[in-house]
């Protein structure tokens, strides 16, 4: 199978295997959903697991951000983290372990998340660190949001634009090649710092939405980019979408580097973006809140019925929304 997410039809079959039934499971494994929801009586426990599998100097920091993002899209406050850390046999040192643990600790302190356990070992025949996070949070029952909550007629707002994480990865992994191709160090450095500015965390942006207006669904597009995130959102809610390509903010460095490497910015890993789906009459208030807080955002489309499909208005034409079953970033490696 190719690198990246599993084929959605195969994954749908696999997700039918859900173990022993438990009536307290409000939301179990489904395509497009960012986390599980469990009824604890007075509130919901929200649970998420996500790995960091690519080589990165910031693996511990990354781990906290991606897991916290997925909890925030449900309206849950991230509270507790367990970490499974696997270190490479040939290159592990106490200093490497301390550096990764330090990154995790610092990121958790910033987001007020307690580290409550996990597992660390050096397994056989591993060539790079792998980190897997298991994060728990909590949310009031009347405030829980799911990706599958989109309604026909809702607006779709894109927060922070695309593709923040993909831009940082291109600049970090291909820095020397970009210098050889004539790109300035200042541009490369600026793109590398996209991890932090505009940043891949959407926790603040999600809570600004939840605290301000009525939200029907939220989703953070990651692997497969914005296009895949929209496909996942539509599948989870059994709806269609109509999106205006001209409304999508593609960050300048993203557009430049994607053009250089022949990648489509719609299909490149897009952590840092947030899709907010809400009633049409709530949209002006949300846009006003984001404007006041200096958060980049735009109304990019609306939710349609499932039989209308997923459509993209591009210039004078309306075409099917593209699919990226393999993230564009994998073409670089």
C-alpha cells in the first residue's frame, strides 16, 4: 500500500471492527472524526491518539500539537497525555531521550496538559524516533462538537489558510536544495518558522469559535491537505460541499515552494488550518471575532446535499473537488 492514509473504503471496512459494545461510547471510530467521545455521566471524556512518524528535530513538540488540535475540534479542553516513545537502536543516546522528553514537557506546560504515563523503549531495527500520543480531554455534554454534525445550508469557514505544516516541511527538509536553486536564506528561514508563525496549533482558534457562536462541526485538515479534509467532513456528515477556490488563502511561501516542487497546495499536509461549519446567520459574528483577534479566516463555501457531491468553483468552471489519496508531500521523499 502507498505511504499515507489508508484507502477510505478499506478503512471504512476495518472500522466496523469495534470490539465489545459499550453503551457509554457516544462516538466511536468513524472516517473523518478526530476523536472518540465517552459518556462519564456529568460530562464527556474525549480521547485521541496520533503518531509522529516522520523524521523531525521537533518530534516531542509536534506530538503534543497534533493531538491537542484534534481534541480542540470537538470543543474539549486537552487535559492528560500518555506517550509511547520508540527510539532508534543505532543512534539513541540519553541526550536524545532527554531532548524529546523536554519538548513534550514544554509543549504540555504551555497548553496546561498533564503528562500521566506512557511507555519508552529502544526496539529492534528502527532507524528514527517514533512517538505516539494518547491524549484525553473533557467537555460539557451540550458543548461537544463532531465532524459529522454539518447541516445542509451551513457555511464553511477556513481559518489560517493552507498549507502551514507542508510549507515548513518543504523548507526544513529541502533547505540545501532550495539554496542551490537560488532561494534566499531569509525566505527559507521564514518558511521553516511556519511551524510557529502562523503556527500549526489551532487550539486557540477552535476555542474562539466555540465560545463565540453556534458551531455544527469542526475539522482540522492534516494528511492529504484541505481537499482531503473537506472529503472527510462530507463523508462524516453524509453531505456535499461547494467551495470557491478563489476564497482559499494559500500562504505565499506555500504557493512558491509547491510550484517549485510541482506539488498541489490543496493536497499537502495542512496542520494549522481549521474548518469551521456553522449556520449561515452565525457567520458574520464568527468572522468579526476572528478579525478582532487578528486571526486570518475566510468564508470559502457551504454545505450541500449529498446527491450534489463535492464541488469546487474554479474561475468560471465548477469541477469535482479533487482527491489526494496520498499526501503531496510524499513526492519529495
